[in-house]
C-alpha cells in the first residue's frame, strides 16, 4: 500500500498515492449510492403500489449504484497498476541509496 511519507520522492509514488485517494472516493460514492437505493426501497415498501415517483427514485438509485460500482472497479484496476509502479519505484529508490 502506498505510503504518504514517501510523497515527492518519486513520480510513481505520487501517482500511487493519488490512486489510493481516488479509490477511496470511488468506494464512498458506491456506498452512498447503495444507501440512496436502500432509502428509495424503504419508501417504496411503505407506499401504495403504482407510485410512479417512487419507482423512478428506485430506478435512478439503481443506475447510480451501477455507475458508481463500475467507477469503483475501474479505480481498482488503476490502483493495481499504480501499486505495481509504486513497488518498482521503492526498489529503484532503495537501489539508489544502496549504491
């Protein structure tokens, strides 16, 4: 996992740290979308059937969950690549200090 104490020591480390931030933000967006969906479902269950407004809320919330989850998965892929680059940068830094 990237470590902020190495910030500014290598461009790959800075990129990895930024990816961690973006991954965290994507996770919270996904979690928030799930909460909105749960609230929409709760209101839907309390309402009379056929309420178009509540059904629209559920549909919109479902789409937001899907979009947020897709973004989260994309951020995971980006994070994996950045983490591999981070490990390479640490090795490069260590080699530079050991030589």
